C-alpha cells in the first residue's frame, strides 16, 4: 500500500510541475500588457474569483500587497451586498476563473465595465466570456488536472498561483522593490527582525570584558571567562579606541603554541588588531553577512571615533 501512496503522490507532483512549466509560453505580450496596466494603476488591484480560484486569488492578492503592489481580494458574491463600494475608477481588477465562464464572476463583470475599471482576466480559455470582456487576458491553460479523474482543481490552481507569483515578482522587479521595503510589510516576522533591527537594539553594553594590552595572558583568561562572551577587548590608553580583540580560541591556540612560556606573553601578543566593527545603526541582516563571510561569531559595536559601545554575538543575530 505504501508504494501506491508514493506512486500517486509522485505522479501528482509530476503533473503539477509540468502544468507550471507549460505556462512559460503564456509569458507573452499579453502578460507584459498586464504588468504595464498594473504599473500605471493609480489605485489598487482588486483580485476576485469564486471557489478554488477565490482561494488562489486571496493568496495572489496577499503576495502583491507584500511586494509593493496594493491589492486585496473580493469575493464576487459579496459585491452584491455592499463590497462594490471599495472599487474606484483608479483601480484594476484581476479576475480568475479556470473556465472563464463562471456565472457568479461573469455577473460581476458588467458592474466593473460600467465603472470603466480595466480588467485583467486570467483563465484557461482564450475564447471565454471572461477573455472577451477583459482589457488584457492572460492564458493559464493546463492539459489535465493532477486528479486521476481529471475533476478536482489541482494542476489548474497550481498553475494560476504560479502565474500570479510571476506577475507579482515582475512588478516587484519593475518597481525596484528592495529587501528593506519588504521588511516594512513584515515587521513581526524573522525577516523584519533582520532587516529592521539594528546593532544598538541587540548589543550587550554592560560589563564588557575590557582588558589592557599589557595584561599577561594568565590574567586575561580570568577576565575572558568572567565576561561570558568568550572574548576580551583591548583599548588604546590615549583615546579608549578599540586596539584589538582576543577570543578564547586565540588563548587555546597560544597555550598549545607556547606551552609553559604562555604565561610570559601579553594580550598584545595574540590579539587581532583589526577586529570586525560596526556602527550602532548597522542592520542585523548586514551583521549576519559579516559573520558568515568571515566565519566569526562576534562583532564589536563602535562609535565614529572607534570607541567601544557594545558587543553583538552570533546568538543575538540568529535567534
């Protein structure tokens, strides 16, 4: 029985993957016209559809909104009970229907045309009424559903969702939408944290393990251990700017190298004289890149005169 389960699932994935790839030919002049129509829109994109197309439409609307194109979903059935009031002549309607002949959707179309709102139709039938009355029609046609009975909307909804993503990401690229812009629409998620949170927000600023450059390594071990950051920061006496950094790894390597002579050496003998430093306004996302690039676990936060303000460790950035 397990083999039957696996075979059915894998066939479904093959069919839906093929259905998505079949849409490459639909990225044509009609698709480009749809992009231009939305870019020139002064209002918002109103996405609509019935049944499974409605569920797909809601997701497309959410993707558009989060990538710089104001959009929301409206169920055509709700239009007859007051929701038509949200639509203005500055808007664009994106109407979804696999057949292009969905009755509930088609009864909504005359209202849209009466308000002179342009329609982007997305269906699998270029000869449908939806295609006929659309300002621009984007063809999303599949050979068959992944359902063995060729009944349940599966390949068609997957292909429509993919085309909606293609439309949203093309618009995002055209608008020059950046990661920081994306973060503003996702302030509560992990992405928002990384792109909006700064070093000053997460750095440790109290009881920093500051050690003199002339301190012997035997004493430095105690200070590094007490600091609970696995490091010690050496400062220049004249201006208190950062002179260097030692880590517990540096200490271990020095002990292996010098053995008994280890205790005769000082912090200045092993410290990294150009540790990675950032300003307090540096975004966490940028600090993560620094850590990954240089394979380090800590950066120092300094002011414009390179005076120590705090320490940001790997845990603060990635948890």
